[in-house]
């Protein structure tokens, strides 16, 4: 079974001991935006944010785009 983008973001954030507000600050979005990404409420992330969240969490952009 494939994990959702929300599952991946949450697992990677927790494994790196980062709070949502820390990821939000590093990516340049609000904590509310991060909290909407996790359950999949935002389907079309901007490309620049995909790249930033990938770098912050040290994961492939392909994982974020799945």
C-alpha cells in the first residue's frame, strides 16, 4: 500500500524531531498550511514549496509529488 503525501510528511517530520511550526518557517508557509498538507487538503503544492519541503525533510521531491 502506498503512503499518502500526508503520511510521508508527518513521518519524516517526526523522525527528524521537527515541529510543524519549524517546518513551516523553513519552508516559508504558515503552520496552518502544513497542517492542511498532512491530511491531503491541499492537492496542488506549488513547485517551489515542494522543493523546499523536500530539502527541509531531506526526501526526494518524487515522494512529495506522488
